[in-house]
């Protein structure tokens, strides 16, 4: 029903329709503001916290062999990573710190991909090779789009940060996404990601008054709006998401967790870790590897005070982090 929204005059070479066009246009239009201006964001505390969570996931799960004991998580990765939905390359520094050897970044938003490529090229002493491609990872099988030499050695890690939920528009898209994740991942390789917490979304929806016309909730930082209270399809369960200074009312899809885990298992992926963001914080905030990082990444200030207000903390906890093997 959303097929015809793309205008005839669309200047884009490859015209996309419906929700995908909204998503692509949104991310392409968001400026890459650079490090200094990024610090001025009204939700810098939340952005820093999200970055810290991703650092934890990368450091903890992205290496050839799982660390035997805490404190041995750093600097052990000399592998290959596939970053699907890499955006503007916001995780490049994290991968450098994780000591990755080779990085492939893919995203549907071509402008973001260019910015990611520039960011890698511009970073002094980039210690790993990186290649970037603009492509729809949920409709394109990677072997049809990437140079074969990039897929001849399997990946040690596939990372999908704050982007996998867009694949759950349909079963076909979710399956192509999982096929792309699993086919090129080596045995025991890790698939890590961050997505909104479906259970929490459904609980919020249930808590709305029975006669509510407006099926939305949120605060000064984020807003989530559903269109229907009762129809809860396992694919294509759409809602609209707003996040201050980041996402302007973009269509997203609920990742119903059990459905996702079941589907992932069909592609040989076994769940090893799933936590809400506040649990990831509680689990790692006093760990010797990750506590100093809280300050370095400006999640807390020099006095250990959180840079997030309550509204930002609530928005952060819309999400969960996961790892599959
Ligand atoms: N992973 C990056 C990060 O953590 O900073 C970017 C996250 S951003 C919230 C979501 C990204 O998903 C956007 O860059 C968007 O273009 C990308 N995306 C959405 N649908 C996609 C698709 N079908 N194929 C590839 N990337 C997609």
C-alpha cells in the first residue's frame, strides 16, 4: 500500500519507494557535523552512552577467541569485520581500538557511505584497510553486489548497530539480511547488534488507555508512535520513531525477539548474549576495561557525574544489545 510515494521527478538514479525511501532520505540528509560540533548536541550524553555500549559489545565479543577471564578483552582482534548499516562510520575508531585488520562497511544511504569512506581516509594512521559500498543489505545478496575477493575469506564479526530493525519490514528482507550475516561469517564468528526492545514496546502499548486514539509515548528526547494496538504481525509491525537531534519520525519495525532468534537459528546463528542497555551498563560500568572508558567517552564527567538526564536515560533504555555465534 506504500508503493507509490516516490515522485516521478525523483533525482535519485535508483528510485526507491515507500518506507525505504523515507529511511534513506532521512539518513542521507543528516549532516556529518564533525567531532567538535557533535559535542554540542543536546543529547550528547545519550550519544556518548550509545557509543560506550557499542564499544563494550565490540571489545567483548569481536575477537577470534572468547577471552577466558575479564581483563583480557583488549587488543586481541586481528580479524575481518563486516559492518552492515555502517552509517557515517561512527564505529571506525572503535574497530581501530579493537585492532581489526580489515573492515567492510555497507549502508543503503550513499551519502553516509561517502562520509564514512572520508572519515576512514582522513583518520591519521588508519591502522586497517577499509572498503565501503552503498547497498541495500536487506534486498541484495552480498555475493551479487560485492567484488568476489572481499568474500573469499570469511568475516570474524558481523556488526549491525541500530539498524537491523529496518529489515523486519518483511520476512523476505529479514531472511536476506540473515543470509548476508551468516553466509560470510566463519564458524564461531560473532554477530553483534543493537535494536529496540520489542518486549518493552509491547508493554508500553498495553499500558496505554483502552480508548486512546494517539498510540504514542516518549519524553522530550524520544517519541514512539504505533498505528494499531491489536494488529501485531511478526514482520512488518511498524511504528514511527523520533529521537532528538538524530531521527525525525522514521518508520521502523518491531523485532519480535523469539521470532528473530528462531529465524537466526535457521541460518546457524546461536544466541550467546542479550541484555537491555541498563543491564549492559550495570554489568560493565565498574569493570577495569570499561569504567575508564565511561569518562574518556564523556558518558560521565571528571567527577563521575552522568552526562545524561532522566529523559536521555529512558531513551537509551529503549534498546538491547545482542551477540550470536
Ligand atoms: N550503525 C551506524 C551507527 O551505529 O552509528 C548507523 C546507525 S543509523 C541509526 C541506521 C543506519 O541503517 C542508517 O545509516 C541507514 O541508512 C541504515 N540502513 C537502513 N536500512 C538499510 C538497508 N536496507 N541496508 C543497509 N543499511 C540500511
